[in-house]
């Protein structure tokens, strides 16, 4: 059937309704297929980034704990080597850490 014969038989409003229905069907098909696929891929990438950030934060926390223990060890050594009354100050500082 030709487009002009459809217009002559059914009229412009019916032909426009069919055209809009076809457009809506194609648009929904695109949204369901392509857009959902792209959204899933983007979510997978974001999930990977989030996991890496959590791992990096955990590593930084572990490094911070090591640094804290190193500082307290240095304070202990300085306190034990100090013989001029600074030992009490170093011990107080150690409690602050």
C-alpha cells in the first residue's frame, strides 16, 4: 500500500496516529535495548572505581597505623635515652598519640 492511498482511505489523523505509534514503539525499543545496556556498563565501571577507592582508603589507614606505631617507638627510645628530666614529658606525649 502506498502512503498516499492510506491517507486517502483513512485520513490524516489516523495516519498520524499510526506514525506516532510507530515512533513511540521505536523509542521504547531503543530505551530498553541500547540505553539499558549502556547504563549497565556505566554502573559496572563506577562499581569498579568505588571498590578501588575503598581499597586505597583501607591501605592508607594501615599506613597511618604503621606511622603512628613508629612515632610511638621513637618517643619511647628518646624517653629511655633522655637523662635530663625529659622522660616524663615524652611519656605524657606518648599517651597523647
